[in-house]
C-alpha cells in the first residue's frame, strides 16, 4: 500500500534553515509527481511545492518562492523540501502528498516551529 513518511521537522529560529524529507513506498515513485503541503493551527491545509516525476520541473506557492526548494531522489524514493530564511509564519505541520489513480495519499506530517 502507498506509504509516505515525513521527517526532519523541529524547532528553528527565524532566519534559520531546515530540511524535510519524505520517504515513499508502495507505488512507482519514479513515475509520480509529488507535492508538499502545510497546515498551520486554525488554518486550512495549503499547497506549497510541486515536482514532476523526473524532477525536471518545480512549482512553488508565492509564500515560499525563493526560500524553499523541492527536490527528489528517484533511486532512494525520497522527496525533500529545503527551507531557508524561515519565518514565524512558516510554523505548521508539513505533509507530502501523492495522487495515485485519482486518490490522494498523505503522510502523517512533521511539525515545523519557527520561534526565537
């Protein structure tokens, strides 16, 4: 079955960096576009980054463009999110997502807290 496991979250000071990783299994990772989303307390889950199956194209939400970088390693079945210049408003639970046969699959999420 499809499984996504996020890791790498934690507490970081404003202006700092953090790298999240999502380990995928149970499907053909190399043929699947992947996305990262986040959900802040009291807010709806929002899309923040997307990468094509080969990693040749990426897209970002305006709120993270220029600060976050999505990448993938199809040999390791992982998709990463490098986050820099972090702001308190980046505090959220971060999720990776894949859509297979029209159905969305999510990981359990990893908490990122940006605070001094």
